[in-house]
C-alpha cells in the first residue's frame, strides 16, 4: 500500500488549486477576547454540538470578560445564524476551551482553561453545563493555564488530561524563567487522581497527544514559548499506561528546537502515513516531518520546501515578521488535499513584528507546495488574531473559518459554496471513549491512503469535536476505514459523496441533516 | 541571573521597609541601582527582538557611558568621556550650589537608558521596566526632600537624553527587519558567503552595514584590521582545506567538555544575554562577589561596553570585506556532504569570528581594570542548565570563547586566532579611556 507519495509525481497537473470564496458573516456572534497582559496569549474557541442537532456550536472565551456560548441556528447551506444562550459557561478569565466527553455519557463536556482555576464543565444537555471539578475530583491549581490535550490511555475508563501552564503570576514583574508546572491528570471510576507534574515545564502554549510513529501508543508533544523559559525546548513525553511520564531524550533522537511555540497542527502531509506537525511561532513557522523512520523521533523542517513558512505578511505592505497562533489543516477547497489555515496577530504592539499581519489560507497544490490565497479568498484579516477553527457550520460540505481576536469581535467566514465533492464522518464507539479519541481514520483514494488521527488538543488554546470533513475532488465516493483505539481495524467502507456518516465498529450509517 | 535579579528585588523591598531615613547608605543605594538595572538589561537584551550581538554591544556601550556620566557628574575626581569618545560633546553639568542625590541621578539616568535602548521590547519587558522604575524610586527617594528628588531626577534624565541624542547619529540607531536587509547581492565566487539557514529571514546576511557605524573609542572601524586569512582554496593540500579539516575532525572527536564549552559560549541571540552580554554578566558577578562599589563596577562596565561595541564594528567591517564562506558550506561541498554543525551557524560571513574579536577586546578591557591573572567563576548560564565555569584570567576565558567556535563548527581556527588579535587591538582603545582625573 502506498501512502501519499503520488502527490510528487511529475505527471500530475500542477495547476493552482481552486480558490474558495468566503463571505464575512458572523451570524450575530459578537464576542471578543478581552484583557491586557494576562490575555496576550489564549483565545481559542471550542467548536462542538451542545444541543444534539449535529450542527457545530461555538464557545468563545472572553479573556477578562465572560465567555459566551453561541448556538448554531444556520439553515443547511444557508447564511450563518447564531443565538447566544445562557449555559453556565459564562466564566471570566477563560483563556481557551476544548470539548471532550469526559464522563462518557454521550454529551460533550467543556474544559475551560483559565487564568486561575481551570474549570471542567459537565454537559447537562440542551447547551446547559454545570461546574464539575468537585464531582470529578479535579483539583486544579490557580495557574495561568494556556494549553490542553486529552487522550484515553489503553484500557482506561476515564480520560487522561494534560494542561500546559504559562508564567508564574507572582513573578509577573520578572517572569523570565518562571514557567510553572504542566500537569497530567489520570483517573478511574469517574474521578481524577492528584495531578502529576510534567517537570521540567517550559511555558506551554500547545499540547497534543499523538501517535507519532504509529505504535499505537501516543506521546505528548508540547510546544513551548521560548520567550519565557530558560533551559527549555520543544518537548515530547512518553506516556505508557500506568507509568510515570518521561521525556523523550537526546539519546533517543529527540533534537533540541527552541521556538516561540504557540500552536500545533497535525496531519499526514508528507504521505508517509504518520503525522507531521506544523508549529506556529514568530517569523518562520515549522513543518516537521519524520526523517528517522518510526524508530526515533527525528524530524526535518520542510516548511520552506512546502511554502508554509508564512513568516511575513503577504499583503498589506507591512514587511515585518509575522506572529502566528492557531493553525489547522483542512481541505477547504475539497480537492482531496489538505490545506492550512493560520491565525495571525501581533502580541499587542511589538514594534519589530508586523502590526498588519493577515491570517493565512494556504492551499496545497498537486505538487505538495502550498499557495497563499488568504487575500483572494477574502480571509486576510488584519485584526489581532489568536484562536481559530476550520469547521462546516451550515453543513453544506464547504468548510468555514473562525478567527478569535484580541479586543475585536470574532470573525467568521462562510464559504460560499463547496468547490468539490466531500463526505463527513463522525466516529462513535461504546465505552468511556465515546468519540474514539486516538483512533486513526484512513481515507483511500486509488492506492493512496491518508491517515488522520482523531485528537483532542493542539491548535492554539482551542479545539473541536464533531464531524470530520473529507474533500474528494471530483470523486463520487471514497473508501474509509477506522483503526479504533486499541488497534482494531474496522472494515473498509465505501461512502458516497455528499453524505454525513456515523461510523461505528459495526459499520457506517448515513445521517441526514 | 534570574535568581540574582529576584534577590535584588527582594533586597530592595526589604530595604525600603527597614531603612530609616537618617541611615541612608549612599554607596549601597548606588550599588543597588546599578545592579538592579543591569540585571534587568541582561534580560531585556535577551527578550528584545532586534538585539543581535552587534546591536546588543552598542546598547551596552551607551548604557555604560550613561552610568559613568551619571556618577562622574557628581564626583570631582572623575573624568567625563566627552571628548574621549567619538562625537560625544560636553554633558550637562550639575549646579555646584545645589544638592543632588547620586543614587537618584543614577536611577533616573538608567531608567531613561532602558527606555531609550530597549523601548521596542515586548509587553513583558515593558512591564518589567515599569516595575523596576517603581521599586527603585521607592527605594532611592526615601528620606529625600521633594526638591532634591526632582532636581536629581531631572539631572539624571538630562544626562541620559544627551547620550541618547548622541546615539541617534551613530548609524546604528535604526535596525529594521531584525537587521536582515530586504535585498542583498551575493558574491559568486566559491569563497563567498552563502546563506546557511533554512529560516526565510536569514537568506540575507545580518547587518551588512554595521561596519559603518561610528565607533566609540576606536578612531575608525578600520583602525584594527584583521590579518588576512590563508588563501582560499578547495585543494586538499592547501592550508585553507587543512583549516576546514580541523573543524571537521574536531566535530568528529568532540569530548563532552568541548561540547560543553561550545554551548557555554554560544550565547545565541534571544536565547541568552548575547555574547557581549555574557561578558557584562561576568562583570556583574565579579562585582557582587567582591563587593565592588558602583564606581568601580561602572568603570569595568563602561570600558567593557565600549570595547565590545567597537569590537563588533571592527569585526563586521572586516566580515564584509572578506565575505568568507562558512565551514558548513565548505565542508559539505568539499569534505562531507552529510556533515552537520553542533551549533547553528550564524547568518553572516565567517571571517573573522565575532565571538573571538569581542572576547579579545573584552579581555584587554577587563584586564586593564582588574589586572592580569584575575580569577573568576562564570555562572551566566546556570538558569539555562549550563554549569558554571572557572577561569584564571580574562585571557583564558577569551581564548576559550574563541576556540568554542571551532568546537561548534562555526569558525575555522584562523578566524578565531586572528579574531582574538583584532579584538585585542580594538580593546586597547577602550582600555585607554581616562575615567578618573
């Protein structure tokens, strides 16, 4: 079986990818990420369905202001429309949010990272939530929490949560070198145990449980902000069930990389069947592909080769270096190739970095090189962006974009119409891990197979759970297969374009919006 | 250094509570002011994006000059640097009939110096500067009349402003795009430097015009030219090839201590106080260890600052005269295509070694202040996990800094040896400054 090596065949057409058209359309969402020094990072939204209608709803962290939940009332294929609801998640000092079904009841709960005590919110149904730290034995320190990831370890009946902490607030007048401990929470039977410190910690701004070598055992990647650590670097932790986490070391091949790590986007871009990692930073961003084989975590940076350094503004006339935050892969033009969306924005008023710093929309061409189209697609916002999302709000198969901005309102861009064929799938399995976190979705096109991990984490301070979108180009159908958590491979399933499918170990079921 | 800084802050806060006005310790206050601000500047230089080593050295020189002048203005035995440093005119003079407080003058001057030279730092640096200003003011103003405080602050600000105005005309005040030109024409000869980094911004060399910046004590950027390097050749029997092989062979047989030395002196911009800041850190550590006065510490800091700033100007001038290819390029082309350096190769021409030039200059400057065979321990990088190293003299430290660049795969041996000599020549100008009458 070949993975995506065919994308480099010279015989393939090298025409520029089709550029999608986006319409600025907030659908009534008016939230902004407010606050000053303590909210210079964060601002990641949570995208998930809170009322059971299968449409993605939107939680926006408010920073110093209360967060807000917006229920998606958009008609299928129509203009976006949201209604703000009072839900119990209107906490202030929220730096970001991730959905996760913590208690396995089929309703997505919310993890609210905060300046202060992180709050787990249990879903009650109908977009109502209750604070559940006490219920679940979650003992959270009053940290400045800025990163999150979750997984279900093999055999576990309760999720494992990792939290990344930023600067020690008590040292705010002299914060350099004051990074507080990242924490790992394991649990069982409905409660979390006392957290394990992930020491040393280096001011994490993104974390991701990822099976980097296809071993079936995820590790925890941590992207750290070099502005504040001393002696730090990018990190990856071994996570063996029941064992203390331990760092991947130089002796094991882990190479020191020191960047202003702000976000992680993961996808199989190289076509080797394993995840590659796009790491956001200031100036050059990184696209890491495994070069040492699956035995050792040695990576090459191919951002330049693939055209995704995204190191300075491409429009607007500001030639200073960029500042990148949220990043996410998705096939926005439905041509069967993953594209890349990056949310940009100055820290605040750093004069050596671009003040007019447009978001990037980089479309992957047939030769594997990405082409910037943010301005032509209509999403080159100059606001001070932080969090973001790629999501199909109105279930028309055309991915839409979200950017959460400092001090300015959230921006949402609805894609006018899908440019190619598509399917969307949602994974479900019995047991605690209802949404199959850690599964691998394989998408087969001819003899090419793209492998996608189902993860909770990464991005910049925000994440999503729900439909997984697959672009098909001109294809009328596609074969998909799920490698379920634990390693059991499901059957190959033939899915017809234009449909929404619920995938379970028993097979596929079509869902109609 | 973080630990030291926190100790300073704690000391300031405790002292502000405990010290009765009548027990004002003028000498101690001036030390607190000097050390407090220098602890901060060693962080600001790390966390302000434009501060590549040449730019950092320039800032250390100006901050040193401000420190000196702020003290010299109230000390009849001290000699101003006006007339000694290129283009520095007479500074404001204190009214001999009025009372000034030396600690307040120094605090005001250094606070203004931070804003002048690190005003482009990010929100955290701004916050730290504001916190330092508030804490220092609370400490040094205590027990003084409002008139003395106001007069002293105004005078300190006037000194800083005078030096700041002088700095604006040196050709190094504006650094765009982190110092990387937007356009650059490369040489086409095999000996010519080529980019060595995959980072987009670094496809042009750093600060190609820095050799045109006005020197401080050295008359001209060309006053201390570096000796020519061996003739460029790719022939295996050439001297040049042998030097490249020396770098290659060193990398293949690197001992743990040699790797430690390479990392200890690497001093990467934005991940350390930079190479000139490393030498400033050494002075601050010595001053704390030996309980030096603010005056004596400033003497070392200003001479050092001028030496390393001139060192980078002279070095950068030569770098763009010789425009020499880096070992990583040469070795991959001629010896081993798969070779990788231990350290990241800096994005500018090779010859001579900047670390070596500035370390040679620092060696001469600090030996002039502290003497030969002056032993010290250097814990600059303890917070970053690198153990302290001990040296029996500034010469030993400078020579280790120079050879560290070969261990790191960054420089040919001749670039280190000749760079040290160029630096020693440059440093002599700084060492010759008269600070006392």
